[in-house]
C-alpha cells in the first residue's frame, strides 16, 4: 500500500476540504468598465480616486451602496471604513495572490465589515472561493477616475493621528505631477524630477500591443510628436504601458494632438493581421528587451 492510502481517511478528507489558493489571472481587471484606468490607478497614477457601485444583491453586509477606490491610503492600508460610513479601498497596497481582482474585492468586503473609523491593516491571502470584483460590482456603471495633486483626500471629514499626518506629508512631497490627457483613454503626462514622460495604458493584450508598436517602430513611426522618444514599456495586469520621454519643458496640453495621432496609428497597427516582417520582428525583439514587469 502507498503512503497516501495508509493515512487515516479523515486526514485525507481534511486535506481535500482545504480551500484552494486563488488561481493566477493574467488580466485581473478584464470585464470591468475602463480596464485600462484600473491598471493605471494600480500602477502609474500616484493620487486618484473613483467610485464603484455594487451589483444588485451583491453588496457585503454593512457596505454602503458605493465604494471609493483610491490609488493608495495612509500607511498603505488596503481599506478604510470612515466614521462617516464611507468605505475606501487602496489598490496599490500590494496583493497576496495571483488574482488582484480577488484581493481588491476582499479589501472591499473587509473594509465594509470593519467598525466605522477603523482601517483594514492587512489582507489574508485570497483563495479560489474569494469573490472577484467582477462578481461584486455593477459592470454597467462607469468607472471615472479623478486625479488629485496630492493625498489630501485621505483626510475627508476626519482628523489623522500623528502617524497618519506624517504619512500624508511624506506622500504629498513625493507625489509625481500627473495629468490625464483627453486624446486617448488612460494616457498620462507626468514630470519626474527634471524629466517629462507620456505613459499610456494600451487596451490590447500584451502581445498584440507589442506587435503594434513594433510595426510602428520599424516604419519609423513610433515617435510621439516631433521628438517624443519611445523608451520602452511596462507590463502590468496583462496590458502594456509604453513610455515616451518628451521635452522636459513641455506641458500636458502640448501632447493632445500628438497622442490623438498616435492613437490612430496604434489602433490601425493593432488591427493588422499581416505577419510581422523581418524588420518588424527585429523591432519587436528590441521592444521586448525594453519591457519591465511591474508586478
């Protein structure tokens, strides 16, 4: 007899009854309105909020009708139940499983159940039976991001304690000036130190987005405006985020036309079904080498 068959039956039953870990999901925000804005808030936007609404009958016990999604909260809390009853969840606080959607949904559930005025300081690891955002939220409701210059939205109607105030001051000092461009969804101008960039979350799967950029790069069409140089790309949540370095003395409004023109080119390149040429394959290899996975 094998070792497994010699174990007591109740021990084997207990092992089989244990919850399974959450499976890996490459695009955790797929199926939600404005998937690219979810990714932007998760990865490249420093200070922003948006409001989500529960699907009918899906609100956790004690939850308000709506929940505020924030980029980050004081002390990197995953969630907060304010004295006013508002529930706020910070989505840059990290994730403990292979499915960010489950992690954020769990933060919403725990923050809703927390006593008013209390934060959710840590999250347990999400399991396979943990609901996802797609299970909880009204996916017909718009997801509209509001950018902030700093993190004063932390305060709301309550005073922070000493640790919270110190965290707020540090966060405001480190906030990267960021402006959302109107010419394309999830395109952002930002200034980091003395350098200026346009970062853009593309709505296509990673490989399709890389192919599109490779076609443009091989054709000499990957510059943004006159001198915006494509540096490389971030990868996150199954999507690609190309980064262009632009004139450090420029302002966000200077790139509306250039981004609109680039959107037209990227959309056309992504729709192409032609095999990549040798030059395009070489460009793709170069772009792939300049891709950085954020998490």
